[in-house]
């Protein structure tokens, strides 16, 4: 039996509509008579914004406040006025969240100078631009001065970060850990003892980060630059997304292939399934309704509902046109600490004679599987057309997916009708020809393609921003 392939779900489960926007200011300094900072927030939305701000120090001390900004409004405030409980002390990062689109800026000024106000300007980084590989392009080393990297772990998992300094010296990599939703800041010479040259620093993490770099002259006057995302992409970078989608796909497949009796229990509503194989109209109708929630005989909790309807012309023996729809209304399932939820509908239509069909629909899903550290949410819409030829199938369509797992990003994929993917399911589950065009948002925009025209069933060529690598497909797909 063929299992759902990861690539299939990357293509099919496709845009997430973000319910909230979140921005991170990597560093705010507030220390009496030494440092002062000002935070600015702009509401670009058409409605008033309720903005939640959380300041977090490296040691875990934090403070939350909420402010209101009118539509199209600008708000600026001294950090000491905004976060009164934190008061004077070490610096902190600030997480900014709202239901309206925002941008944010920060002014960090040294007071220990002749002017008493030597500023550096920085900006907030949208959470979607966080990435597991960052580069700080220039960390100067000058006599009397200093540079200081800042990294912020934006996830709920501990970050293990490998730091590499590249310059005129050969230095060993350094590994640091950053607690969930917390910053790390230090001068470069503390991170790399013995450093005596300028260079740049790479940070590679198991979770997405944002970052910044400060440079100070001999007068302790600062400048600030935001860290850049390294524009590389490997198959492993998609593991969080692919694993989460595969988990959702497996759950749905298990329900589709299970008997209705597994869902029944006296405490649960009855499951109505009507199957009439000789009826030329609706030959399958099913209404699965668990109401506000109950637990079945297997110990699986369900709530919400699923409706299935299929129609056809002719019989199974004679074949003919068929269509079907699946509607999920806040269907939720929980088992052994894991949960998944689904909303939306899908529609398929085609002919059992010609073996041509189309698939369309839109839905949303979320999965929480603590045992595998999977926490994902997405909503999807897709159009797929599959046509049977004499000895193969051709598929084309367009797909979009924005996702939130440990990674923040989006994938837009398109297969042109005049250059479809070619499938020969007798010999290979993967396409044997055709090209998938890709646009990715992975910290920065990336463009590329996935080319299956390698002449075998084992490989495809992934090209991103002009850099190509060969993917070994059996390592992604398993067959039973």
C-alpha cells in the first residue's frame, strides 16, 4: 500500500492567513546615567490596534504591557516609561504582537558621552523573517572599541547555536544556548577569546533566530545593524513543515480508512453512513458529529463534525462521472497528549472512465504533537488537475502555503499546463518528468525550481537562487 508522500502534502496542503502580526526588537538598553532607549510603533492597519509588548531579559525577568494605537497612527515612548517594573539594568528584547500590521523601531542612545545622547537606530524584525542561520556581516575590531552580537530565540524551545567567526584568524566555533523567547548579548571578544581582527559572524541554530550587532568607538558611542538571513536552503530546513503536514495527513488518512464502528460510543452521537453502490445520485453520504466533544471506545477524543457526500453516474461496473465533497467543521481529535484540528472543505470531480479529475478546496489545520516537538498551523487552498494519458498521468496546477512551525515562511508552487508533472505509477510514485516552479519566503525571498527530469525515479534537482543540489527521493518517501 502506498503511504502519503511528503512532497504530495507540501504541494496539496497549501495560504495561511496570519491572525496576528508579531515583531521583535532584538535589543533595548535602559540603564540610569548610561543608556536610554525609545521604542516606536506604527499601525499600518485600517482599524485601531491593541498592541501587546513583552520585554524579556537574558536572565528571564520580563514585563508585559498593552497599548492602543489608532489606525494609521504612530506611537513612541521612552522604554523607561513603558516598562516601569523592569527599571534600570541589563538590556532586553521586546516582542510586539497585534491584530493589525505593524512596523517598529528603536533608538538606543549612550548618555556617557559629551552630548549625553549618542544614538543608534534599529528596527523591529517581523517574526516571519526569523531563520535558523543568520550572519552579522561586519564586526569591527578596533583598539579602544568593541563589537557586540545580539541573538534572540523567538521560539518556545531552547536554542542551541553554533557561532563561527570568519576573518583574519582561525578560531574554533563556539556553541551557546538561548532559553525560549530570550536574548543573548555579549561582546565579540568574550565569545571568541583571543580575537584581534575584524570579520563577520555566522550563527546556526536548531530553531529560528533574529539578531543585531552593535559597534562602539572609543567614546562608547554606538551603531547598530540588523542580522541578515543566510540565503541557503536545504531539504532539512523543510523538515518541520514536512513532518507536521505528514502528521496531519496520516491522521486524516486513518479516519478515512477506519470503520465507522470505531467512532461509536454511547456517550457520543451516532455516526450516520449511507452507502448505496447502485444509486446513480448520492451513493455515499456520511455525517460524523461529535458535538461539543466525547471519547470513543479507543480512548480517542473527538469534537466537531465531518460531512462526506459522493455522487456519480452509472455504477462501479459501468463507470462514469463522479464528484465528492468533504466538509470539516472544527473537527478536533486528541489522543495520548497529541491533538489536531481541521476546518474547511475539499471537492473532487472526475471520470472513472477517462481517469481525469480535478481537486480544489480550502481548509485549515493545526497539529500539536509534543512527543515529536511538532507544533504547526496552516490554512490551505489548492487547484490540481490530473489527466490520464495512454501510459502515464499528467498533473498541473498552482499551490500556496504559508506555515508556522518552528520555522516561519511560505511556499508558492506552480506547475504550468504546458509543462506538467509526468507520473507513471506502475514504476515510480514520484514524477518522472516536469518542473515545479517555487517562490519561497525564508527570512528573505528565494526563487527556484524542483526538476524531476533527471531520467530516474531516485532523484530531483532543487535549485534555489541559482544554486542547485540533488535530492534523493527515496529518503523522503517510504513504500509498504
